[in-house]
C-alpha cells in the first residue's frame, strides 16, 4: 500500500508540470510522423515509411522506439530523485515510515506507467489507422506492445538510478540520454566488432532484445528474463544509492 501511495504521489506531481504535457505531445507527434513520412533510414537495412512501403505493418514504428525512448525516459524521470535532493524533500520523504525499497519501487511504477501510457497512445491509434488501410496482423502489434513495455521498464530503471546519483535535473537528463543513447548506438556497431565481442555487446543492449524479437511479433522468454534482470538490478542499485544517503 505504501508503494502505491508513492506511485500516486509521483504521478500527481508529474501531471502538475507543463513539461510533462509538452514531452508527451512531442513524443507522440514525432514517432507517428517518422512512421508515416520518413521511415527508418538508419543502418544497413533502411525501412520505408508507410506511404512509400505500402505495407500494413508497424515495424518502422517499433524500430524507432528504442532511440526515442532513450530521450523520452530521461526527460520524464530526471526529477524523480534529482529534484527531491535539490529541494531538500528527499530527507523528508525518507523520514516517513516507509522502506527505501518501497519508495524506489513506487517511483519506478509511476514512471513506467506513464511511459507505457505514452507508448499506447502513440501505437494503438496508428495501428487502428493502418488496419483500415490493409490487413494488419494484430498479434504482431500486441507482442510488439508487450516488448515495448519491457524495453521501457529497463530504460526507466536505468534512468531512475542515474537520477538518484545527482541533485541536478539537467545533469540527470543529459547523463540518462547519453547512457541510453550509447546503448542504442552500440547495437549499430555490432557489425564491425569481432565476433566474440559482438555477441556480448549485442546481448547487453536492451534494444537488441526488443528489435530482434518482439518488434517483429516474436515472443521470446529469454527477453523477458533479460528485462526482468535489468529492472531488478537497476532498482537494487537505486535502493543502495538512496539508502546510503539515508543513514549518513
């Protein structure tokens, strides 16, 4: 119950900020615009936009998600801990009869819920529009959405950990965007790395576990284990960082 109380507190605080609404609008408009008009021109296998490709598929939409989420998630989570520290409210929060782990999980659930909502708002209306133009495989859409939620969970766990390490929101955003952006970029470099190193790097990248399976409608239990481990590790380190400050 205390975890849910923290979650509600974080969601309420998020929607009080106009920055959240601007971020939401930019994300939805950008992702859908790229899908309909630009396609995915990055990498060795560029993908055409919906109008040029003339295929009832959301592969392009899902392929853009790892990069756009690398910018969206830090923007939404940068104040989760950094703002608490800069305002001095973190100490007050931690004096409540609540465990540090419960606060960490509450903040994670709030951010993850918000990002999942944004992904749904960006994907489902487009899927309905595409289904009206052709025979869209809805099973692929639902699997892709599930994978996108897992990818978002991993990103949120990483971004919250980085936010807990600083008291400046801008620093939290920049570091979070750089780290998540580098994880996305590493996958682009796999092709030029030695085979032994390439497989390890590819496995370590969150986007690889999304683009290689769920984004194409393939459910892989190994990806669930990977993202679950990533979230668990991120939340554990987040708890350790905050707990150390609690007992100083």
